[in-house]
C-alpha cells in the first residue's frame, strides 16, 4: 500500500507493519497473531519517528492493519491505545473486537513478557 511517498509493508515474521519513506522505516505497528478464540492481529505498540510525526503515518498504519486483517478474514484486537482510539473514530473500517478476543489477547501478552 502506498501513501504519498510512504510505502507500508507487512513483515509478518517480525510482527511489524512498517511505513517506509525513501528506504527508511519511519513508523511501525508491532503486533502478534492470535489463533484462538479466533484468528486476529493484535497491535501492541505504534511508533512513529519524531521527525515524521504529524504526517498521518500512524493512522495509515492503523488503516492498513485493519485492511490486512480483513483480507485474511481475521479480526483486530487492539491492545495498542493509539490503534484502539483510531478504531473508535473509524468504525466503518475497524470492526469492534469481541471482548473475549481482547481478553485472550491480553492473556497471550502476559504469557509472553519478553515479546514486546
């Protein structure tokens, strides 16, 4: 996905959705994939490099994360406060997560303290 001169790429192995401008990673969402109770992408952190703040990069990343999940017939369980807020503002693009799914995501995170 391209956003102006910013490209968004999904590094699934590393659990990072990255925004790249001029060959440099300027922002990312760190996430993990949950398989139960349903398949979901779980964003934990959204980071934008200070020099690139205010350019809509974080919102573009959040939008793409939901688009990736939709293409894979999965859900998004936002543990990242930024993504959760973005989802509230864009209900048409960001279906709400089941509370049970959020609970499972929090349990996974607590069980993998070194992951993030």
